[in-house]
C-alpha cells in the first residue's frame, strides 16, 4: 500500500516520503480500515509518540496522520492512537473503540477533517473549560481548524464569542459564528474587556495577554503545551486531545443537522500529500488527503 512516512525528526515536513508499505494486520480489539480520506496536524512532527512507542523504543519509519474517514464493514471515522502508524496511507489498523459511525450523507473529506479539531474544541470547552451557557469565550485562531470548531460549538451552546486572527480571517471567523473579531496585528486585544474563557491555540505573548482578560473564576484553556501563565483569579488547563466515540457521535450529529460545518482548506491525493504539507502557503482550513477517489 502507499503511505506517507517519516524517519528523520530534524527534517520536518521535508523529511516526509511517499513509500510502499505492507498492509497492516489487526491486533486484538483492532479493525483494519480502508482509508478514504485522512487528516494531519503539522505538530505531529514534534510529538514524541511519532518517533517512539509507549516503551520509548524507536518506531520509525512512522506513518503520519491520525484522522480518517473510511470503511470497515460500515462507514466509520475516528482518531487513531498517537503511538501507532497513522492514517496517511491506504489502510490503517486501529482500535475499534476509537471509531464512530459516519453517516452516508457526510463526505469522507468532511469526516476526516473533524476528529482532532472537533474533539479538541469539545473537550477544551466542555470538559476542561467547564463552559456554561451565557458565558463569553475568546477563541484564538477563529478561522482555523480548531478555532472554527470552538466558535461554532460555543455559539450553539449559548456563548458570546470573540474570535481572533489576522485581518484576512475576519469575514471567515464571522461566517463561522463569531459575534465580533479582533485583528491581532492591528487591533488592541486588551480592548476586549473581561471574558469567562480563553481558548488558546497560539501561546507566547498572546497567551500571556489573554490570561489578564479572564474574569474571576474563569479559565484559560490551551493546547500548545504546559505553561506557567495563570489568570489572577482563575485556572489554566493545558491538555492533549483524546479519542472519544460518544463525543465524535455528538459532533457528527451536529454536522448532519447543519449546526456544525467542517473547515476544509486544500484537498489533495496521497501522491500529492508531501507537497501539500511542505508548502509554505498559508493554510486557510484543514488540509485533507484523499487516499481513494
């Protein structure tokens, strides 16, 4: 089968290669999925799990990607184990519990774009952020893959959402449901005033300035790693997204009834994947790889 692999951590996306690999075999509790579409997050190249297994043994050449939509015996989509070969391939072996049914009305590309972005937004808002209806949410990167999911889920749940990004992202963020938008290059973030929850996908100085905006009892949720930054009278939670069939089912239910839209940028074939992920062009949504036409 065709697959996208990496062997050199220092090479970044330039080290990605399209190769032929043997088709995977299902272990206990596994299924083999025929991949129709797959997603990839650039930070996978920085994850220890891309390069080593749970016993810290080198596992290269590693197949990248952990989001997919494909076929087992019925349609399915899901989030694959970080420590195992991934979904940028024609087939992947994964635990059945990490899959959720994908209705036939949802395109494979849309299904593959949702697991990491959708679950990250869901878990950050409702598990770690303890969001409640009527609160205000500052959603950084509101036009991006995760930020657009945060914006839509928060609005549906009764939030007032302030999206952020670059000037070119304004209309897209508003189209995804942000009540207002802050251009981080030209507007003053501090003029937002107090908010109940900040969903941070940027880190650095933006994270520090955002923490100062959080009202008493509020939460800074971040997905960019551990941080010492804390709101004056609130919490900071950093987390790594986890597979969850129930949450995936809730996400796809919202796609089916129109409450949630996938944020897809470029769609490329497996043969085009290395060039697509190595491109220096700014991504305007999730890049999805179609393993089959």
